[in-house]
């Protein structure tokens, strides 16, 4: 089995994903695929691409859910949930790996797969509680989010473009990248301000990525809730109606 | 030891910039070329449209470019229409054939050509070509897209939603979004929503379905389809009754105070009273005077005109209508499916957002009267609406109602409100007028004007001398007087029925009219294959151009294969649909970043070549030789519509020193390419708001060639062009509707917005067809040709019929059940999926997922063909007979907009083993390579 870094640095690179803003447009999903099919050791292959069951390896997918609880102000909510590797501190996908192919970088916490060592046994995908790994149907090796490691340090790119492809392309600006190990980083500040959450922390894998929950809705916004009271509930008809109002305004 | 990940790979040998065309949004892209192949396409960070972001469609461009569905060579039909039996031919033969067919009819009756294009962005060229050919039978796809929004806006505020205006995302505090709007301007809107979210603005979505942008709204108002207009009028009711309107804005910048002549039997009844110089008259304490900067007008009362007749201010007429009990929240709640309390609350929130905290920008500006304002003060309420409003037969008036709401709140082009994007605003209505009248068309001659334009009244309609429709689609006839974008959805049906006449050549580009772009797709296919008793086809010749083996290809006689967007020049022109923003004049181009590996040609090159072969005057020089031997790029640079005005506005003049208007610059395309394939010229700071009445803006717009004269553009609460049509219906003027159409014109050309139940809904018995059925396309396919893209179809390759849990329960339907969906017109079968975020009155599905077996380079047994379905077969292209047996198009009576969303259906559970034959397949593309079983695309340095 494979060991996690004995002396991890404080640096923990990861994503902060804003569920309040994600419209589920799939831009990050396809942009990730487009970038990474030429990035990982073998392409992100698609089998039966023009046939009955098109199926490929993706490093990021977006799922939609409906939430109808009271917190949504009565008009319910559709939540889009982007899912990719969370780069856990206690990455079970690493410790379960029989060959050392799955590993976590000491210097920044990124979890990667060394395809040369991957035997395609799939244990890591079983171990990952977040469903964040996908077997490549052609190369028969495991594929996963690399945080675009070939972008974020790449000196061929201008400094401002050294961020993951999904973050760079997100039209709704719902994705953020940075060092979550640094409490003063922009992403850590965002998490603090918006009460960002880790996914299923009770499992103990200590994921690095954070999700920003949908904003609380103002009371009384519901389509079917008891109407709010006060000036925002309804306008007061002007005495004498519109024409009466007009008279007063114009004589003032 | 674990291999070190390579963090420093080389990405590109060369980064080529161009403009995306995976949908209609025209984002700037960078194509990263490595070893001669496409490594990566991303958004151009410098581009004004998308500022570096790119959507799912754009990111799948590589797979689009490599699609096995790409056509490879010109094709001539050899089997029966629809069978997909073709012979590959050389371009010489294809061009000769097309030229023969077209030359023959140009010589005799140019209207026998019906030339209609789909989602192309070269209408500056295609419309001009049609006019040069001499046919009025031309339009693009706007008539079945969103012409209601264009017409509603252009006849009210001189601009429109669409991509021609945008919410002031930087300053808005309240955003009201109506209906499906994921169609146009998608990346800009998503960027804007992010901006609103960041600032904590409230986002309210009025939409029967809670997906897409509605998902992130702070409040979702699940409205019943087709009732948005009534909802908005109820908001007007609340605001007017409470006196929550911006009277100062209305008095200065709209026709609120203009006096409307009240003389029921007179030919100018209901028009604005004017003085001898054409200035609108207003009432004051000192009587009736022309409007002017120092006049304090009355907004109510009855005034006596100089000729003794009386007149009433627009605002009083407006208030009388909407303050009445018909529009009270309690009166409309049930029809709209929205609680009255919600309507009252939204009105209160709008008023609070607009009037409690105005947005103030410390930027002096000077209005058209020469009055200097020290600040720009605005109402931070923004709105946006698109297809959801448009695709109903009451969409024009609904759109106008939304613009009225904006005007009453004082939010048109003020900080925090709706902002015009260049080249708008334009005069209301803008020019020119459509051509095609009998005196404007002659055999062998260009037509005297453009086929599409903006009627000011009945005299501008395109009619036969007997008043009957003159265009094949009946646009600009009494059936659809303001059909500004034509009615592509009526062309095949009308040509088949010979109503108003038969055509000889149907010529279409990039529009899947035999499938998901036709209202009655099953019948449309039958019309294309129908024969006369003598064995000839009813529609004799069909030329089609497309880059892909779409369903429609199988029905054409001659196929002119187009390139993909990465292999061509294009021009996103101020003469058509530029990429202007609220802060800049802008246009853009495409440049080829790779060369075609097939025997295909850009359609625009082909059209220019055809123009020269046909001897169309603008396409040949004095010796009869081709005027643009270099094809489209040659035309983009050297064509001048009038002196100094060409397809591209940037870097004109010999040295590229002139912008907007200027002589031809032979080096113009290189200047565009050096600048990332776009041109953007900032609007001066003092000219960025109140553009319709901002002296600096109007002068700037005149100088740039956007408007003819720097005259104020007074917003039209009350629409005189509409009233002119109504007067004609009442028996006034030279051009009057036939008797059987008078009632319809009189009703629907109301100068103030009205609401009426959508026609097809009214036609379908409510008890028999109790549910609304609407469609939308997923954001990763909207406006794209990407349904067959192997990356995008992995996200969605089977559509379902979505319905509310309660609706399903009442029908005994469970998740995944097979269901029949039946309208008054047809029946399709699909599977049900249940959800909460849909109005219980409504079912819906993703459009254009369903595909025909054999099409699009896909294999036969694909889920798109086996499980996918369209609602198109359920939608009649005609309404049931009325007014003496006549069948009008299933469309808006003002604009001819296809009323897709008026559909009513019933849904029934079917046994699981029930099978209904899907439409028969078509033969696969000739000589197509078999689609690969694996795609494993990678381009790496050092290969």
C-alpha cells in the first residue's frame, strides 16, 4: 500500500466552488476534458463516442439536485453540484493503492496518478467516498483531477493564467483556486466569509476543496409562503388612485 | 520512485485568435496550435464579449471540427428525396447546376427563388445578395427565433433585449428575469449573474421551470406559460395605483405627455397630435403647446386642439387601462398561476429598489436640449427577457409590456437599469423599409431595397395590388405586418400549398428545416417529398448548404458543403449583428486557423461566386468579371454599402486611421487579426447612459455611422405605428386590410400592450389538452450544432418529459414511465421524469436531442433516435380555420413569430412494452467513414 507524505507542507492547493452561483452550464466539465485530454499521460478517451452508449473519462462532472426544504424560502431550489477530486489530506485512494501509482504531493497536497505504475485495479475508485475517479476505458488506468498541475506552475503561461482550466473558464465565476492551507489566502477568506463547507467531513478524509452553500434567502420571498408584512409586502394605493396622486405631484 | 509530473509542458507553437461559432454568442477564442494541430481552445481574455471565459460548447470545438458528420464534397441527389441517395460531384458541376437553376428564374420571375438562411451571421451579405438577385423571398431564422423581442423593443425603446442590450450588472440591485433566456448572450449573462451575486443584488426569475439561471435566482416565480404579459400588467396596476413611477423620466424622455387625438371617426384618431413641424403637442396650464425642454406638460386631462378636437395625454390612457380592476393582482392570480400576494410584493420590491436608493454616478452629461446634468442618476432595477416571452403568440405585446414597466420605473439606459448596446438605440422604428412591392421587383433586375425592414404603417407592407401577401412566407402582409425577420417557419408549408404561390428553387443554409427547426416536422418532411400527378416534386428544386449531415440534407437536390468555423473567414458586422457593448462600438471577424481537409467551401465564398456567375451587378465589375475574386474576405474589406460604410467598422482609411466611416483599407483584416479578430472603440464616458437623449452619445453615434442624424430617440409607451394599422382596419387610408382581416388587425394592433390567451392554447380544448408543453435547450447545446458532439452528447443523449410530481400523480405516472404526449395535431412517445421545479400546469423537455437514425454521422441505434423525441411533430404550423375558413400561421399576429410555446397537450401512461415506430431512418452519409469506436484525442509537445 502507498504512504501519504510524511512531511507534508502547509500548502494545500484546492478549489472553492460556489453552489450559490453555479448555473450548471457544464463549461468547467468540458473545458477540463479539453485541456486534460492532452495533459494526462494517456488521453481522456471516449468509447462508443458516436454510438449507443457514449462513455468517456472525465475529471469533473456537474450534477443537478432539487432541494425543497424550508431554507429555500418556499420556492425550492435547484442546486448544481460540480464533483471532482477534493485532494484529501487523508486520501484513502492513495493509501489503498497497491503499486504507488496514486500519490499525494508533499509540496502542495495535490493527489495524482502515475499512469506508468497504475495497473487499473480500481481499488482507489472504490476507496474514494466522493466518486472522484474514473477508469479510462481505453488505457485502463485511473484518471482524476490534477488541479491542472501542468498549468498552475507552467512558466509557458502568463502568471494570471496559471490556474486550473475549470476555474479559468467558469462563466459564472463560481470556481476559485488557491492555497487553503494559508488562512490569509483569497480562497480561505472566501470560505470564512461564506461559511464554506467540506464534504462529508465526518468520514475523516479531510478534503481540501470547499463548497460555498447557497445564500440564505430573505424571509417572505416564497411564492407560496405567508406574505411578509410591512412596506415590502404590498404598495399602499395612493389616495384618489393614480390620477389623484398625479394631481398632488404636479401641484407640489 | 514516482515519476515527477511534468509541470512545464509547451502548450502552443502559435496562438491564433478568432471568433467562436459553437453557438450564436460570438465569443473571442484563442486556438492553441501545437505541431500543426489544435491543442486547446480557450476564451480570449481581451475579448469584450466573453472576457476569457468559454462555455461547454466552445470548449468542445475540437470535437466539432473533427466530426464524422462533416460533409466532404458537393452532392447531387440521385434517389428519391428523403432517401439520402447522392452522387458526389465536383464543385464546377455543382456551381453550374445552381447557376442554371437560378439564372432561369431570375430571367423570368425572381420571386421563384425562396432563399432562407438559418443561424448564420452573414445576413449583411445574404440579404444584400437576395436583393441583388431580385427576390423579396429572403430571411434568416429570426421569425422562428425571437422576432417578438426585436420588434417589441425596436418599436418601443429603439433597442431590444436579445444581445442588443444588457442589464447594468455593475449597478443593478434588483434583477427581474423572464422565461428561458439561456439562448442569446449566454456568457455575458453568466458573467453578469456572477457580478450581481457578488454584490448581493436580488435575482428574481419568472419562469415555469426552475433550471439554468432560474436555479440560482433568489426567488423563483413559477408562472403559467404565456401569462407573463398579464403578470407584468398587474405590476403596472400596482405601481400606478401607488404612484410609484418616475414621472420626471417619463415626461422628459418618453411620449407619456404627448396628446393622443380623440376623434373616433377621424382618420387620425389615436395618433399623436403634432404641430406643423411634426413636434408632438402636450397639454399645459396655458393650453396646448409643442413639447420642449421648458414646457411643464400635463399627464392627465382633456385638452382642446387648435382644430377644436380633443386630445388626452398618453399617460392618462395608459393609467386608465392598467389601473382598472382587470389587472388587479387578485384578478390575474389564477390565470398566471401566481398568488396575488406575490404579485403585490414584487411590485413593492420593484418600487423600493427603484425609488428608495437611486444609483448616482458622478459623471456630468448634457441632454439633447443642451441641459447639463451634473450626475447620472438611475433606477437600479434591471430586467431581461428572451425566448420564453418571445415564443408565444402574445409575445410582442408581452415584450412591450415589459418595456413599459422599465420605462415607468425610469430604468431604460439609466445606471442600474437596462443598457443599450451599440449600434442601439436607433430611431423608433428604425429604417429602412422592406422592399418587394410590385413596383420594386422586375425580372433580371436587383430589387429596389432590402427584403427585410421596418414598416412605419400600412403603406410599407409588401402586398400584391389586391392586398394579398406577396412574399412566400406572408411576412409584411396583413397576416403579420411587422414580420421584421421574415417567417422561415412558413416557407416550406406555403410553397407546398402554393399559397400564395409556388416557388421553383428553395435555397437554404444552415437550418434543419426537415427536423428540429420546423414546427410540424413530420409534415414538413412529407411536403419536401410530395409529388405532383406528373411525378415532379411540388417544390421543384432544393439547394441546401450545411457543414454537417443534418436531417435536412437528405431532402435536398443539391448540397453545397460548408466549412467549420475554424476553417473560414466571417464577419460579425455592424450591418448585421455586431458584438457591440454598452460601452463600446465593436465588431469582429473569423479567420481560418486550419485549412479544410475536405472538398468544401465557405458558404459565403460560394454565394459571392454564384452572384458573379449570375451577373448580379454588385458582384461583377464593369467588365463582367467577378468583383470579389478573393471571396468573402475580399468582400469584407472592399464592399461598400454606401461611401465609407462597409461590413467592418474598424481601421478604415488608407492607413487604418478611421473608425466607423472611412475609405477602404486593403490591410483591414490584418489589423483585425493583430487585435485578436475584433474591433472595439470606446464610447466617451459622458455618453454611456441616457444614450437615447444624450447629446454626446448621439453625436458620437452619428460620427460612427450608427445613426443618420443626432436626433433624440423618444421612448414610445404608446405606439403610433400600431395605431396606423388599426386605423387602416377601421377603413382609413389607401392601404386597408381585406374585410375578413379587419377585426384581427383592429384587435392586435393596440397602441398600448394587451394580453390575450395564446392562440393555439385557445384552439385546443382545455379539457382535452390540459397541460402546457414547452421546450428549452440545455446550456451546453443552446444555439449549437453540437447535439452530435461526442463530448456534449455524453452529458445528454436522451431527453425525457419532465413534469411536476403532483401532475404525474394525478395521471398515475411514475418516474421513468413511458408516456404518450398528444396535441390537437400529433402524438409522440417519451419517458417521464418527475421534478418539483416546474409549474404543475406545464410539462417540458430538452429540444433537439432527438435525432433521426442515420443522420449526423452517428450510428443507428443511438439513444437520441431510440429514446429521444421532439415536440415539433405536435406543433401545427397553422392555426385552426377562423375568420371565414382562413388558416393563419401559428404565430404572433403582429410579428409572425412562431408560437412554439403555445402548445397544449395531454399526457397518458403507456405500458412499458409499448412501442411506437420512431421516424424511419435515413441512409448514412455517402462515402462516410465509419464513426470511430474510440476517440482518444491528444496533442502534446514533442510528438
